[in-house]
C-alpha cells in the first residue's frame, strides 16, 4: 500500500486532517494502527487545550414525537462551525441518542454512536478536527400520559437543528384543528415572551429574591415614605410574577386576554399545560 493510500485510509477512519495523518504515519513508521493511536492521543490533547475557551454559539436539536420529545443544546465558539456539515451530522445523531436516553447526560456520554465509538470519544475527535471548543449544554425530555407535545423552531439551520426551540406538553386526547392551532400558537407565545414558570408559585425563590433586591434598591433612591415604598414594592413584585408566569401572561395573539383565559375559552375538557421547555442559544 502506498503512503498516499495509507493517508487516505487513516483520514477516513479517524477524521483527522491530511497533515496530521501524514505526520502520524511518519512517527509510526507506516503502521496504521499505531498512527491511529497517535492521532487519538493528540486529539485528546488538542481538545483539552481548547476547553478553556468560551463557547457561546451553537445549536438546539429537537428529537422525538408528540408522545416523547427531547431538546439538547450543543455549544461551539462560532456561528460558522454551527453550520459545519460534520457538526450538523454529529448533533443530529446526538439528538436521537438523547431522546433514547431520556436526557440522562451520564448515559448519553457513554452511549455508542453509529461508528461504535462513544459520544465522549466522538466529541473529542470532532473538537480536534474542527478546532473549536464544543460542549453539550442544557437537555430536557418531555413525556406524559395522555398528552401531546407541540414544537416550534426559530432560526432553523437544517431540519430539526435550530437556534431556538420550544416544546410544550398539553394534557389532551383531542385531535382537531382547534387543538393543533392552539398548540402551535402557544409554543410561539413561549418563544416570544419567554416565561420563567407555568404559575407564579413555581418561580424559583432565588429569582424572586433577586428581583425584590433590585426593586428595593430602586425605591431607596426615590425618598418615598416606608409604608408607600412597601406597597409599591409589593405591586412591582406581583407584576413581575404575572408577566413571567405563562398562565398569567398576556396572550401574544391578543394581549387583551391572559393565557389561562384562552384555555378556558377553548372549552376542551381536561385540557391542561403539563410543562414546557424553551432553549435559545446565547441565553
């Protein structure tokens, strides 16, 4: 086998660049197995060097169906890499594996991909090949009895790969144009208004405390009497809760009514929002 043929074979099996394959074959005296091991070790070293850099670009991949659906965020350093074909192929397969593993990150990383290498091994190889830090970010699976998942994608890069994805799970057995339209509009509403929680009492207390401290700081400078300041603070925090809870948000299609009123007006028995997830790159 000629040197060029060996380089081609090594590139195909490892995904490494021409120069790296040539150097590895030279170091291994033409032994393909040894050259592959040299590239693997160098790939890990290259990847570890890049992991100190920031990765704020990337994609969100949605996988599954109306009964079980998952999201996974994969970050990289530049938007250019987010559209790279090798990167897209990797994240699409990763999305399917994530759905199969119900968003269990430990199981996902140890899962074998189509090339019989683990997710972790493929991630290291991809970082070495592309030359950017790549990390797995937020993940979530929505699955519930007698429910349906509805999805909305914004800034689609390819197929099920986007910059922003929303999944909303509705408890319903309804199959009609009415529920299809509502599911679509509700997922668009969540994409636009970014609610923190379904109901006010489900907003994380840490978020509430931070907001209260910001309001108190603002009122300190207003020189208002303490009793009036307390009433203003309470009003502001209640407004904050209403504006950031899905059920009490103004309906994006008609701001004169709330989301909870839209659900009531649909007059569909047992219709309920189980859960939702919204992932946007950079947030």
